C-alpha cells in the first residue's frame, strides 16, 4: 500500500510539473480525506465499516436496507453529476465532450448509461465513440514471457489518431473511424462518422484524463466524470486499523467479468493485474483532480455478492497450486494470498440471493459483474 501511494504521489508530481494538473488538483496518494471520510462515515452509520459488521448484516438477513441505501446514495451522486453538466451549459460553456474515466472495473459502463439517460431527458443528444477501435494492432504490442500483452497503458491506443479525430469531429468535420477486430487483433475497416452540431461526444475510457488525448481542446468544452469503486471497509472487527483494499475488490469484479464475458481464465486476470495497477497509478488515479465530479462505484455489498462465484469447490478463484509455476510473479502471489484471506473472512450471499432482483436491482452497478443486468452493457455482449 505504501509503495502504491508513493507511485501515485510521484506521478502526481510529474503531472504537476508537466502542467497537466495544478497543485490544487494534486490528489497526493489518490484518496484525500475530504473524499474518503464521508464514505467511511456513511459505512459507520450503517454498521458496515468492518468485515465483521458486514457479515452480521448478511447473517441476520438485513442486507436489503443496506443495498437500498447504498444505491440511493449512488443515484443521488449521479443526479449531482447530471446537474453539474447542465449547470455548466446554463452558464455558457459549450459542452461538446463528456469523458467517463476511472480504474478498471469501477462501474464506468453502467454509470455512463445511467448518466446519459438523465441528460437525454433534458434534451442532450450524444454520439458515442468507442475507444477500443483505436487500439494498435497486436503486432505493435510485444508479449511478455507468458504471452501476455499490456493493454492497460494509454499508449496501447493510437492517441495521435484519436486526438486528430476528436478535433475534427468537434469542428464538424467527418472522420473515418477505425473498426477494430479483437478476434483478428487488427483494424479491419473504417466507418465514416460525423458529429451533428448539437451532439455531445461521449467517451468511456480508462485513460480518459490522459492529457495527450485532449490536446488542443478547450477545457470549457469538456465535462469529466471520474468513477472509482471506493468502499472503505476495515479488516475483522476494525481493531487492527487496516482497511481492505479497493483494488482487490475491483480485481475480483474483473475476474468474474473476464471469465463470464471474455473467456479469460481467472489466473490470467490475476497474473495480468500488475499491468492494470501500473497503468492506473501512472495516468488514472493521479489525474482524478481534473474531474468535474467524482462518483463512488463501490458498494458495501460487493464482497458478499461476489463471493458465491469466487469461493467454494467449483469457484472461479484459482487454487494455490495454480500459481506454482509462476513463482517469480511476486505481485500476483501477494495479491492472491491477501484476497484469499479476505474471501475466507466474508460471509457470502447464496446463489438464490444473488439472482434475486428484488434484493439487488437489475440496474445496480454490481449487476455489471455478477450478471442479470437490465442495463445494456456493450462490453458484455
């Protein structure tokens, strides 16, 4: 945790020196007290600030009120984000580009859909641009010794082409957007796209705040929403003073999503996570100070809802022996052991409870990962 905080602090200083963020926007270790204390206070008030407290809520079958309260808080934050967009427009800003950014598996896709639904009701029209189409071909991505590729860096995207297309679209010019085939690992064609004058470009991207992507675009034309899964939860009964780690819950979310929707083995997700973490500590978390609104996509019921898929005899979470041939992957082994202890400590829901839409609604962020989402999730299709 100390090493990650230092990396975020160091890259934050880098972006200050580069002029990408100001000292006021510098978030230090990425989790300033002004953002974290209200989240922790909410959990305290609802008795779910510790693993033991959360377990007691699950055992006593009192999760429904916790789910409803957490989702209501999330929806209120979305209302606030939409209001901020409209306020910017009302005061004269010509908002032409909305970025939704944040670390992997924070709930960006569900959040993007729900935000645009709110804004469409107020008359805004959107043109969504998929940044996946701007990936470089596989041949441009060298592999490591287990044949893995680093797609978690902003440089995995053809930033120069993307930036040129954004500038052209904002100027009312057509562009020939690439069409990328993940099956073939290359661009297989183009599609002509033009932004109508009253349309807002919508982009959902890990590295949406990375400065080169929006070079040359007037900041007054951009609204930035930052989404991260930040649910402060102390280990055990809280006496140790150690918080569980947000990125571990996101890793579990991504493990489940990759296995269910991308035919990606859980062990591969775990071994790949060092790329994810390195990328977000470089160009995601240190830049969150640029956000017009920060939204928490983490829920206090995430771990109980995830556990049935990841723990048990037929669970997705790897067995200890699966890591035997990867002894040099120290990062993966440390994460594996820490998350395994966390899963053992958490009281999970039953499969029937997870499937119950009256308990966890179909439009909840958690459904993006545990399934049965009633929100159209493009990357799960």
